[in-house]
């Protein structure tokens, strides 16, 4: 999906809830040769605001862009939210609602008891 979106000239923002997930997404995009940046407190070496694909720890992005206004929210035509069942939390909603024109796609694992 990310490769197809970038080939169509779209900007992509992938939101993840944990540093481990940001790292996994980074590794996957790197394996596919997709240039990207990452906004995650524990991964400062992955910052690249000029990339059209951004992976963000949702908590770090919320703190830096919404609460502290230290950085702007990345531009995005497509927003992909991992662990979408958590998207109704106020902090997550504030970010998602900042992209009213974007295609928003959520993924989550199946629920098991």
C-alpha cells in the first residue's frame, strides 16, 4: 500500500503505538527500498522530515506536534494507523482529526479471548 501510494505521488503517515512497532515498520520499509523518516523519541537517528513517508510513534508525535508545538504535523494524503482499536483515545483522535481530507486506514489484530 505504501509503495503504491508513493508511486501515485501521495504522502503517507504511518502511526504506531510502540517504539518496537516503529522499528519493525522502519525495517520493512527499508527492505522494500522506501525512503522514509520516523518520529520516535527512542529513534532519533531515523528523523528525516523531508521524506514523503513518515512513521510516527503516536505518543511522540502528539507530544511534539500537538502539545508542545515543537514540530508541525507531517503532511499526509494517506494516514495508516496500526492498532486501530486504540484510535478512539483522545490523543489519537486529535491527530487523526488533523487529516480530514486524508484517506485513513486502520489495522488491528483479531480479538481473541
